[in-house]
């Protein structure tokens, strides 16, 4: 137990030191790269720290934790070997696998902290960072503005050729109603626009085709107001939204996108797998070290 405490103390202390050094270097490089944007928008240092680096630093700490564990393992073990402490430990009858126990304990502690940080804490911290980057660094985003397919009901599908987020309108729209792989109804319009006050969608120059067996009925009109189970926010999803969701929220978002038939669900699935994989990489890299 004395040996375990000795190695574990060196391991955790060195890990924190390596993490602090790498985080400081990366933060300084990031500040140098983005300083032009900070000056352009006339941001004060306190505002930059509160709204950006308070979220950026935890994000970087979690990101470089696995490689920091690897560097720490190599550094601590090489120091023990340089002082011939490993020879003394082996000569006293300690098995090599037993010698690895404090390393494993330290890696598991780091893995647990990283998992909690990734799954819950970091997501909340990322909200300010992502909002700051969107407004001052990345600029206004346009997400999925072309060839958009969304499932708006169990048997209804929406297609928009081009959607403009700045005025919440789209062009060349079709809404199809399907049952048993058969087309029952198809509503086409040249334009669709969101009415904020009524919370409805307005279709312009629309054509409605109803198919009943071998018969087809066609209706035409200039404007048509309708309620759809979709909001303008669904068209302008922030491309970094997955970074701001906790693990339960990420699961809920994946199910929502699957029900809509969205084509960007793979981004959230990848984020889910990374959140499980990244913390356990610390254990693998410890044994590699």
C-alpha cells in the first residue's frame, strides 16, 4: 500500500502538471489566432474570459486528457527506471502486474472524471462557448439549407429545395402523404413562409393532388395557411449543437432526428460514441505507456 500511494501520487501529480502545461500552451495559441476577431468586435478581456474561455478551457482539458495520460505514464515510469526504483521493486518480489495496479487506479479515476465531465458538466459549459463562437468567430451559420427532407408525421414527409434562415422561407416545397408505400396525397407549392404571429406556415401558388384508386383530383390556389409539426428552428440547427447537449439530451435528440428521418443524425451518433470512447482511452493509453 505504501508503494501504491507513492506511485499513484507521482502519477496524478505529473498528470496535473502535464495537463496544465499543455492547456496553457494551447490556450495561448488559440488566443493568438482569435485575437484579431476579438479586436474586430471590440470585446473586453473580461467578456472574452467569462463567455469564451470559461467553456473553452474545460473543453480542451477533456480533449487532451488521454494523450496527457500517455505522456504522464512514460514520464513517471522513465523517472522510476532512471533512479533504479523499478529494479528495487522487482527485487523485493513484487510482480510486474502488481506493479501496474497504481497506474490502473489512477487511469480509472481519470476515466471516471472524464466521463462525468464529457456526459454532463462539459455540455453546460459549452453552451456559452458555442454561442460566443457562433456570434463572433464563426459568423452566422446556414444549416441544411438545400434539399431538405423531414418526416413531419408517421405518414407525412416534407421536402424543401432551398430554405433561407434569415427570413424563414423556402422554395419548391412538397408535402406527401403515404400509406402502405402508396401515395395518397401530394401538396406542392412554389414557396413556404413562417408566420410568426399566427405560428403557422403559409404556402403560395400551391397544387394539391389527391389520389383515390385510379382517380386523381387536383386543386389549385394562391395561398394556403396550414399547421405543420415543424418549427423554423428545425431548419437552422447550429452545427455545434451536439457539443452543448448532455448525454440524456443527446439520446433524446437522436431519437427526434430518427423520427424525422433527418440526414444529419450521424453527427449526433458519432458524438455519442466519442463520449463513451474518449474517457476509456485513458486506460488504453496508460498500458501503452
